[in-house]
C-alpha cells in the first residue's frame, strides 16, 4: 500500500500508538482486540457525521472511520505520531492535529457528532477534564465510544503497565462518564482467564527492566525481555479475543477491557 492508500483491510495496517516492530510482537488475539474496537465504533457511526478520534496514534483507526463518515479529525499528543499519520493515511475528509487531552481541546463547542477514544483514559491524569472536554466539543445528543482496561482484572491476573497513570474499575469508569454523559451501554472485551498462583513471581522476574534507573537502560531491558515475557505469559494465562459483549454486572471482574457507549448529557 502506498502512502495515502487504504483498502479497508485492518490486518495490513499499523496499530495506534504502535510501531511496525511492536505490532509483530503481538499475538493474534491481542491484535484483534485493538482492531475490533474501531470496527465496533464504525458500525455505530452514521455517514453524515463529523467524528473525532481522540488519541489516534499512527492514524489507522481514523482512516478506517473516514471510510464511512463525512469527516474525521485525529488528535494525539505525540507529534511524531501525527506526522506519521499525515504521511501514511491521507484522505480528503481526514485531518490530524497535535493536542493534549489534559488541556482544552482546540475545537469550538459542538464540533463533532461522535468521538472514539480507545485505551486513552488510563494514560491521562486529568480524567475529569478529558471527559468534560469530550462533552463540550460534541453536538447535542453526540455519541462517545470509549474503552479502558478494567483495573480489577489487571490486578487479578498480574498485568501492569508503567505508562498507565490511573486505571479504573468498571464501576468507577461508568461513574466518571456519568458526570457528563448518559451511559447507554457498558460492554466487555477480552476474557482474562484465571492465572496460576506462581505467575506474579515470574512476572516480577521478567519485568526487572522496569525497576532499573535511567530510561535508556530500562528501555533496553524491556526490549530484551519482551519476547521471552510474551512466550512464557501464554503458559500462565490466556487473553482470549472474545467478541464484544454486554457487561451488565458493574462489579464482575470478567473482561480485560470495558467499552462504554454514551450520549452527551444536556
């Protein structure tokens, strides 16, 4: 595919916020978890809508949405990601801007009919500010489709991510959104099956790099440990690429990710 081309085949394009090298290290289940959330949002979005992809990363998801809706604007705090997205996924109805979700968004009130934001909230300190800004830039009855890891599941199976500022439980996630939105649906994605009791010891051993001082040393150690970590992880628990499904019990730690479909509250 040449720069600017997109044929709708999600399996051939880079994942948001991931380099091609990082993409090759993902399992099929992990990869499908990322891709299917954009597919889910696109089914809900209408052709006449103007949409925002908040934390668009490398731009593949924004390009996928732009195949259906009237216009898409992708924003990300990473300037390199935005430059890559502009070069790789160029369309007449697709624009990109560098923007920090912890600050006021660079759009007038009521600019969009819908917002997609996947695996973003946990990276943001000012989560109330982010959700409030989403409400502001949405039009009346505008739709928000947003996902985030369920902290209760992450803790149960020993998943940690040093880039996550604050994960929320399913209930806390819904409560945050409900301050500015009417939550229409809560869904789960990715089954986190029970983990062996000795997993945490293996996990700590393989993640020693995160304890090392100095970003360069830590980065080298994490890269070196990535493959053995991924191979051994599969022997202790399975991340299943299950379909997106309703999650009616807000206190059940069942799915790795929580997805909410919400409507702007006026």
